[in-house]
């Protein structure tokens, strides 16, 4: 089977009712990004940060995978699929996709504030005073601004092996994730699906690129026959 690698961003889950960060009504509206998504914000006001992610977690638990998620899962019948997602939700997994790399962590996990290796399943609110076995406060297992992205190297390795690359629902403006597409082997077919595709420097450098200005679901439906022709 040929290797299909998918780079998915917030637009992938927008059709499931999960707001994107870059839209005018995005999740960070009313919040300075650094207040809720940085180590400094966590140190200054952990209650605010926990409340922010507790609300996101509740919203996720009521959401369902959309047709775009399901179409990607169906492609596993024809390709060896790896999804590299910037999203912290579990909608790819719930749709049936089996090989997913979460670049920015997972909302349904918590971890120790002291030891990053201590990670726990988490479907309930995280409260001040909840600790790991080391006695350290639990925090969301989210990669915040300024922190290392531990899954970046494995993601780059998969992209470098791609026979086909799909970029879905991302502005291609947040680094280091935006740099991943540049690891694609020369000549690899690349498809970029987004309602408002950003043809910025990262995208303009890509060769063999097809741009589909549409939502994830509609864009994937349009491209399905083209993708199957590449099997």
C-alpha cells in the first residue's frame, strides 16, 4: 500500500462544532493567548487555565466526528494512512483512524506538572489540588506555547516517507507544525483543503500542489476519486 500522510488542523474539526482558534469567534476570544496556553499563564493563574480546558473538554465530549473524519478513516482501505494532527481532540480516533500523531497533546489526558512521563486518561474536570503520585498538580496534557513539541521528529519522519500528502483545515502559519510539509519527497502529490487556504511562504514553496478551497468534508469528497487513482 502507498503511504498517505495527513496534516490536519482546527478546520478539520470545525464541522463537528469545535471552534477554531484563528477565526474571529475563536476559543481564545476574550483571552490573551499567553494567559491560557503558556507555562507563564499556568504559573500566574492555574485556575483560569484549568477552567479554560475544562470547558473545552466538556465541549469535546458532546461532539461527534464529521464526514471528513470518516472519509479519512475509510481511506485506510486503500492506503497506509498516518494522520499528524495539530488538534487536541479525539475525533480522528472515534471516526476509526488508527495511526495518529498528536503534535500538541490530547485534551482527554492530564499529566504531572513535574514529570511529563506521568500521563493519565482524563474525561472529567481537572481541579486545583488534584495531584499525580509525586504530589504535583495535574495539568492538561497540552503542548503550550514555548514548550518543546516532542512528537515533531516522528511526524517529520512519516511526512518524509509520504507517497501522497493531504493538508486539511490549517492556516499553515503556526510553527513548527507549518514546516512539516517541506519534508515531503520531491514530486509527491500534495493536496491542500481549507475554506480559506493561506498561500503563504510555507505553502508557496510546495511543488505538485493542488488547492481545494472548501471544508474538510466537501473537499475530501471532491478529491476521493483523484486519491483512489493514486493507489
